C-alpha cells in the first residue's frame, strides 16, 4: 500500500482573504444598488408656492431626493407633467377637474392655498364699477381661471357676458396692454395686481366674493402615489413645517421668500394678503369632506366648465380628492 503524500497548499494570510471578501461584497452591492430616483415637483413663480421653496431651503425635506423644478410658464410645466418629466404638478382646481376627466387615476392630495382676493378684476381710473364696463374691453389670459373670475364678476351685477368685449392676452404683455390703455380692464393677480392698484387702477371684483373656487393644489397620478409614497409624505410634511415657520418667524420667512422672488418684503407681504395658505387642519377637513367647502366649490366650477363646453361631464370628486398623506400627520 502506497503512502499518500501530504496535500500541498499555500497559506494565504487571513487579512488578504477578508480584504478580498470585503471588496467583492462592495462590488456586488454597488452593481446592484442604483441611486434613488428623485421625486420631481413642477412649480411656477407664484406667492402661494413659496412655502415649498422655503421648506426645501430650511432642510425640511430631510435629505429626501425631492427636486423642485421651476418653470417660466404654466403650459411648459403641464407638458412636462404629461410627458412624465415631473411627478407632481402644481395646479388650480379648475385645471385639476379638466385633467381628471381625461384620466381618472389623477389624485389631488395637497391643498396649498385659496385665493382670498389674490385674483381680481381691475379697471382703468375712469372705470368706477363693473357696470361701467358695458361696451368696453377686458383683457383675459387663455386660462379658464381668468374667464371664471370675469364671469363671476359680471354675474354679481347681472351683466351678460356679451355686454363686454373680451380681449385675449395670449402672447401679449398684460402690464403693457393695461398701461397703454389698450384695454379698459384686466383680470390679474399679484404682483401685477398690487402694482396696478398702487398706480391708480380701481378694484372692481376679487376672489373674496367666490370662496372655494380658486384653489392651488398638488396633483399626481396613482402610479406616483404607489411608487413614491414616502417622498410624497415628506413633501406634505415639509409644507406644513414651512407654514409653522412662517407663523413663528414671520420676518425671516418673508425675507427669505421675498428675496427668492426678487421683490421687496412689503410687496411680498401685500401679495400674501390675497391668499389663505392651507394648514394641516384645513387640508384634513376639506380633502376628507368633513367640511364641504372644497366639494361645493368644485361642483360650482364643474357647472361653469360644462357651460363653457370645456368639461363634458361631472368628475368623481371622491375619487379625485385624496387625504391619505395628510390624515396621518400629527399636529405639532
């Protein structure tokens, strides 16, 4: 019987083995872990959206991958949402209803502000009342909101729509058209609203007389809700933290927001007066339907949009309004 030779092997230092294992572990983890996809939020420059920028700048998003993208125009922002370039769209309630008719997967899940005089009909110095607009011209933007405020203004004095000539300001600078007296009145909002009033224009009608209809909101699709629930939750919480900061530190908050918009603190404060920022409690009761102000405003809007043939049928508001994110937030 032949005696077997001892097996020959090389002794590899343990530290090299551990180093190799650590390297391979890091390699495979790196190869299988991709950076978190950011939640992209589309906003335009508007006073009511500023608390979201404030929340970002104060670090209230907890380092979550949230990316605010500011667009120069509403149409450009809406195209980005339609093309899937952004996940969250800032919008007015009337636009949300129009979108919800086309896609019932749309969700309205955060209320930002409601116009409380922030959108208005103003006339030249010689135009003292809405009745004075008969046979005169009013400048309107292409947005349904502009026509809505104009319609409500005329309805308030029983003046028919065809009694006033509507001039489209699509592609026309509103401020220039008014200052050059190409139009007798205009539907506008801050900061132009405050500027025109300071220059002697007359306030004829504003959104304080149509509560619950002019509301700024955040929208996203159900797919986004399912894919980014924690990021949306963080975004909502950041909004309410920013509102608390504004309440507790008004001077610093206004300074930050005014600086970002490139206007004075006085101008920004004036524009805030035309809004009611929606706090946590208001979000909870309105989105859940405990308070029917939002539902009733949406119903009046629906009737208006159907009359204008912009909307073909009523929208399921219970499906559109979504309180899943706000209802779990505790008041601090």
